[in-house]
C-alpha cells in the first residue's frame, strides 16, 4: 500500500521519531543512500525522501529503531520499537556500555571535534571504534596537531543528563558514586543547562542519586537538580569515564 507524505510524518510523530525523520528527509539523497547502505537497509525503487527516511528508521532488525534495542528487547515478541520521545538515547547507549572509550565518545559531536560524529549503539561499539580509529589515523597523517586536541576533548569524566546537557569534570576522583573534581567545562549545545553549570563551578563534588544531581562544596550542598522530561526526552543523569585511545 502506498503511503502519503502526511502518513509518513504521522507515523514518525506517533512513534516519537519526528526529529530523526525530518533530519533524514532533508539529507542530500546520496548521503541518505549511503547511510541506508551502512545500516543494511534496502531503499528499493521508491525515490520519495519521506519513504526512504521511514525505511531507514523503521526497517525490522536493521533500522535505527531496531539497532537501539537491547538483546532482551530483540528477543521479546512484546517489545515495541524505541520511541525517541520517551527514550534518552545517550542513556540507552550508556547502559549498553561495558567500558566507555574516548574513540566512541559522541558527546562532543556538536563541536565537530570528535572521533565519533554519530550517536553509537554503545560507547564501546566495535564498529564505531574501528571507524573512529581509522579517522584518527588519517588525521595523524593530514593534521597531526589536531589529534591531541580531539583526544583531550573525548577523554575523561562526563556528567550527562541528555543529548543537550553534558559537562566535563576535570581532575576527578571517583569513589562510591561520588565524584570529586577541581574544574568543570560546559559541552557546547543549543540548549545548555547554565544554572547547573554555575552550580558545578561553585562546587567540588557531585553525586547522582536516581533522578537527582546533587552538587556539594565540601560538605555543604549547593544545588539539587531534579531531572524530568524536557518535552524531547527523559533527562537521566549518568557519569561516564571515557578511556583515552591506546596505541600511541
């Protein structure tokens, strides 16, 4: 059955994938085709960009929704496709990660200074690591002075709340869920959390308790951030410590 332009958009809205759908629709056709090929999605003969975008998102086993499923979700006949309106995608990547790798750190991708310009399925994804390592090796040949800069931006301790709210904690000591730090940087974003950034700047210790971020200066509490949905996705606080690339 042929779908209309409106029906593809309605499906995207219904399943909470309107943002990636619109991004894919606006892509250059060749870029969209290459992305589909990387994912193993067959676009067929339909040249409608909306049909192609929906195929890339929704194809069983290979589409973007399917690739964000955990193994139990893949095996369960009752699991539904992941919904970007209710799922925090960086958190989904984090919970699938055993050892966060700087090569797979996509948190800085909005700056362009990252080895992983896409959001991976996990922050130790083998395919992402291989692609990032190849990019890093090429950069060593063409722009060697850039390598330590990108390495430093992708390595270390990050406090992550959502795709738009992330902070780099400097010179950290992590023990029993508490993170002591001596400095903080705000990850560039079009929706930065400036009040929390200022609170972190005034403190030297942070603790994540379920959906709460507690900022301390020594033993005095300076800020409590309750993480709720921001109308785009849930805000779920998590601390990730990314390992530096090996082999140099």
